[in-house]
C-alpha cells in the first residue's frame, strides 16, 4: 500500500465518514421525469418501479427510449469542392489567439466546419492547448454574437458602406481638426498588424495605437522593464531544473502569459534528479495543488517571506521558513528558480534572486504576448477626458466591463464624436459606440503572431465568415485605401509581409506547418533592478485582518469566452464547482465569521452570501465557498465572471473587476458582511465517489520510491484461495480469450504528470458530442461528462496518545515543520491534493456487460467496452453495477430542447457536432468509448496505405490523450511490443483502480510521487 494517509473529497466527507454510504443509498433514488411524457392525470411523483408498472417493461419502455430521430434534410453538392471529401476530416494548421491566450494548433474540419482543436506538435511547448483553446471552436458558433454591422443602433444587413462612410468622415474631420485617432486594442503581437498600423498612421498622422487588457500583466511588464530594460516577459524552461520555489505564482495556470506545465512535467519524472516544488501562497491554486511542499500564508506574509529569502541569499535571515528555502536554493544553485506574482516588487526580487543563482531556467527568450503599458493607457485616459479624441476604434475589448472605472469610461466614450466598436457581443461597448463592426472569430481570420523570441506563427481561416463580420486589419485597409479598392485584401498584404519573417521559407510551407522559426530575434538579459526599493515596498506592505487575492480560473480566464457553455460548466479543478465564481475562505475564518457551507437532503451544496467591500467598492451577494488549504486571513475571488449583455451563459457569477486596480492582484482594506441569504452551488465533488474500497489515488514519497522495495509502496494485491494465496490478477471466474490478433488498446494515466488543467475534459466533450446540461442538472448530479478529473485531498491521519507513544512519534512529526503538516493538525488546514482522471475503464471483465438485459453494452475484440445506443432501454442496471461510476444516463433530450438552451438547441451551435459520433437521446446510457471512431479511422487509413499504424497515430486518435500537454495520458496498442503504453504497463508505479474486484481494466494508473522527506514508517 502506497500510503496510509486519509483521503477525502470535501470538508463534509471529512466531518462525516458515513457520508459516502448516504450517497450510495441515494444514488439510484432519483425520480424519473415522467411528467415530461405522461398525461395530466399521471403528473405526480412516480418512482421508477411504479413507472415500469404503469407502462410495462418489455414494450412500452423500449418505445419510450426509441424516440424517433429528427429528420435532417441535406442538399448534395452540384460542384463538389476539390478539397472536401464527405466523411473525411481535413486538418489545418493555424494559431489560436484571442488577446488572452495563444497556441499553435491544428483545426479539424468536417465538410467545411471546424469541429475540434488539436495541439500542433511542430510548435513544441507553444503548440500545446489548454481548456480554453480546446473550447474556442464552440465560441465560433455562438448564437449570441453580433451578426451585422450597425450605425446609431440600426443594423446594416446589406453592407458595410454606411459604417465605412461614417468612419471615413470621422477620420478626415479628426485629422483636419487636430483630434486624436485612437485604436484601442488588446495586446496584439502581430508584426503584420503593426506594419499595417504604421501605414494607417502615415495616412492619419494623429493616429495612436493604445493597448488595453482586462488582465494587463502591468506589474510583470514594469518589473521586466526595470530588470531587463525591455517590456517583454521572460520565458522559463523548467525541464533541467531540480527546484522551483513559487511565491503566489500560478505558473501551471496563467503566469507571464504562458503556462510552464510542459517543462514542469518533463522535470517531474521520478528519479534522483526529480524537480522539487515548494509553493508559498494564499489561495489553493492549481500550481499549489501540485506542489510537493506547500506553505500557506496570507498575501502580506508571502511578500515578507520573499523578502527574507532575498535577504537570506544576500547576507542572512532569522525567518524559519525563509531559512529552509534558502538552504535548498543554495544547495541546487543554478538548477533552482524562484517565481513570484502579486506586485512589481515581488517580480523584481524574483528576477534578482534568479540572477544571483544563475538559474538555467531563465532562457533569455522574451514572451511578446503582453504589451500593456500603464503610463500609456493613462495618457489615453487624459486625452479621452480632455475631449481630444475624435475617433475611437476599439478592437474586441470591453473596458466598461473590465476596468475598475468602467462607468466613467462609458460616459467618456459616449462623448467621442466618432466611436467605433469592433466587437462580437451586444455588450456595454456596443451600446456606447455609434458604429459597430462585428469582429471575426480567429477561425475566420488571417493573421500572424510572434509569441516569443525566434517564433513565428500564422493564422488562417478554416471556414467562411458565418455572419457579416470583418477583422480589424480588413477595416484598416478600407479606411486607408477607401472602399472597393483592390488593395483591401488582407491575405495579400499578409503574404507579402510574412516572407520577411518566416526564416526564408515559402509562405505556403509556413502556412502548411502553421509555425516556424523566425519573427523577432530580440532576447532578454539582466541589466538592472532596484532591490532596495523592492525590499522596502514589500516590507512596507501592511498586514490586514483580511486580504483578497484575485485570480483567474483555468476555464474562464479573463472572461473573453465566458459565454461558452463548455467552459462555464467545466468544474473548477480545486473546488469542483461549476457555473460560478465565489469567495474562497479558510475553514477557521469561516467559523469565526459564522459562514457555512451546508448539504441539503439531496447532498447538494449551499453556501452563505456576503457583501464584500474592498477600498470602498462593494460587491453584493457574493457566495462563499469554504476552501481547504486557504490561508487564514486571505480570501480568493476569480475574475472574468458576471458579464452583462454578452449572452445568457456569460451573465453568470460576480464581476470582480470593479475591485481590481489593473495592477496589483493583492487587495487590502477589506470588509465582509453576511447577508443572511443562502446560495445554491452546482458542485461535483460529492458525486461519482468510489466508495469503501482500497486506495484509489496512490501516492508515495520520492525517498521511498527510490530506496524501498516496490512491495512496500505498491504491493500487488493477493487473495486467499483453496490453492493458497494468489495474486488477484491470476484469479478469474471466466476463461481468458485470445486478444493478440490485431490491436488491443490500453490507456495509461500518470498521476505524477496530471496537473488537473481540464484540457482533456473539453477535448473529450468536443470529440464526442457530450451535452451541456446546465447548473440545475449539475446540482442534481446529472452531468454528462465522459471523462472527469476527481480531486482528492489527502492528509496525515489523526492518532491517539497511546499510538503516539507506541510509534515513537516526535514533536516534528506530531506538529509539523516548515513544509509539512503534523499529524495533530486538522486535515482540512493544508491538505495535499491529487488529481485523477477517471473515464470508463474498459474492463476485460466488465460488470456492466453481465447485467444488461438487451446486450446494449458488450466487449470488443480491441479492448473497448462498446455501447449500442439503439439497443439501450435505459434500465440503468449497468450504472448500478459499475464500480467506477463512469456511466451517464440521458434524463432528457439535451439537443433541440428549450429547457437546455445551449449550443445543441440552435442550428448554429449544432454545427460543432462531430458527425462521426451519434447524438444520444433520452432514456439511453452513454460513456467513454476510447474514441473508437478515431481508432477505426486510423486503422482504416493504415490498411489503405498497406502499412502498420504507428504509435504516434494511436496516441493522436484518442482525444483526451492528444490534448494532454504534460503527457499524463498515453494511449496505444498493447500488442505492439514497441508501443509506449506497453512499456508503461510494466512500470513499478503501475496499478489499476479497484483491482480487488477483478474487473481487469484496460485503463491503468501510475502512483503519484512527492519529492519531500517523508517515509511510510513515520506517518
């Protein structure tokens, strides 16, 4: 057994050990929604047993489940496009960029429709995707988008002529009258756009380009300016590092405009040189959840600890925590790196510490994705308030929503004579502007990006424009050259300019690959940094009773895609709540303030509402979530929620931007007042629990992993039989069958590499047409996810006094040290976290198959547990018999149903559906298929070519594995002796879930390794 630590999924489970039993009893007591299809006389609460009595099992239930599928009329091609073969996908290399995120990607299209986003392996770490990149394909088909240009509130459905006439008139008047012409855009590191704006300024000399980002990275950029002499963020590579110390830096999420998860996972391979991760933070972040040692402090204390670490490296410190960190940093030297966040001074000190260490994680490359300049933006505000702006062109931003002084901006913009909004929603900026140009989605656009030093990436449209939209560059060409000019083709303009940036390759070759070496050669080097000033600023930061730490969630980010239902429903990896943001608070602070999270009779989570006042600005009715691991005296709140007039999904949660000054993410002068009202959360942390079994998420220390026999930390299970004790794998009730003919698929999941980011969840949802069910159904425990990421907290167990004596536990073991929680500390104070992706385990001895009365679920020769949806009559026997809780029941038709008014309820949103996967209807079970449609296509293509399928092809054919940036998921053929998955199957860390029940899954896991000093003997 890997560990005898306790594991729990919520505070409620920790307080009430019998909770799992209660959940098990309630699992199949849900009432079937018969009111949907019975007449008025039968619309009363009816149990499943009564329902079967009324309708009869054998015929009526089958009739009910076999609802007539909708008739879809199609029109054949008269002249078929040469590049489209019906039924065969096309892939196009492009660049995902929306002002907040960047990734070089491959876009999968079917019959001219983009339906999925894949990473572009040619781009290395710049070609990985997160959940937002995966979900961005759905944002293309957003039915709430602006569809036509508008002038003075009237839509112009025929053409852009009136809007262009209005803008050209304004440009001429402003230039003649000496007024400023301002293009206000999000960060836009496109060299061709910059050249185009240069041409625009040549035509209109009073034109100015101003950058505005909702989350501007202003402190980081100012620190870079001071330390490196350039407003560009440093690029780090952790792959050769052995120690990373982070001070409130969520570097596996959004940090320095990028995520370090690829190099982080590479450095976390178990072994003597495995990267050790120390996290000093306030909120329990995604990065902190993956740390080996986590020290929780309120933000002011985090800053002071950073100062003490700097002092310790440059003289000495008496701080106990800092002393321990300094020792480890000095021991690792240039193989260590320090990262910080929260203020400019914190960034400066981190840079100077890395300079002193000579950290090799600092690559010298510059990240160009963020361009905000606070001084420059304030200059723009002075022009705006002084009436000096004649034309204002905003490029797909909404500062009225995301700026702390949004209402003042709204009033000022309304006074600009010629205001033009290039936007995708009828939001605040739409209403405040006199002219509107619908913006194109990145999948409809041409463009280029220079994301970092030596990298150049092209963007190409993969679909014709769905609405009458136009990207900023096209508009600038019209406003430079006049209407109907032959020079207004941005593709031609881009093609000419790209030849100077793509490293000597042809344009078509660069476009085919999507990514190449080229772009800007500028790098970073240390050239300054005022340490004394940074130390003084951080030391002067006053501690308050409560301090707020603002952050971004892995699903919503800065809110750019907050109207995307895939992202809004995706549960947060830490809290496991969806459809919300909330104020996180520690258990002890909640108890002090009388704030509670409670479970109702259906095991649904409710929480108190509070009014949160920060520096005189009040946010009303903010729900409170009690978060294990939250530092006492600190509060966490996510940005990007509560968008008005941006679609029905976006208008969810609380807008926290009014308390964000655009610079510091740590806020003081905080007041909390309980309103007395309750709030209903849509939580997933208490459902699908694997109950009363052996260890589910295994973990072990690196020391034990290296030095102790595998039987001590990953002992194979055995069972006593009449023939003696035998390994469970050797005991069988069924005869084995030959599965060596053809491929036999297995999926490996490494808990050491999984960061919990959720990209695999969205990739699975996109590939397999998984329905969005909405907050109400999530609250009813009726999510439809084929793949979930279970989050387990783990903590050292409580012990009695006698046991303390018997085991000889010393004070450090009882009460903990600087980086470890002692046995006597409360488990919810600072638990470890384990992320475990769970999908159908595709058991070779599947319990679901033996109980299905109509053989709707059966086993395939290639190892998949298969579903025949048109046979399923919805008994749910299979779900009852599944020990992994991975099957989903369609309580309703989620498509074309006004009750579930999401993407499947309108023709535009349904364009994202994968035609290779059926859309399931009410009354049937569904679950993971290991993307059987993709594996069969891969095999078919290899047969046509007369060759063997490569390991990489199979890896790419499983959506979750293909989307995983860290390599935590590996999919392949066990009958290929050279496949990676076969090699992983023989690893000492390998184990299967619930091995003791003998299901023999085709999905297996690898034990999580923690790089810290703890032994199985001293727990």
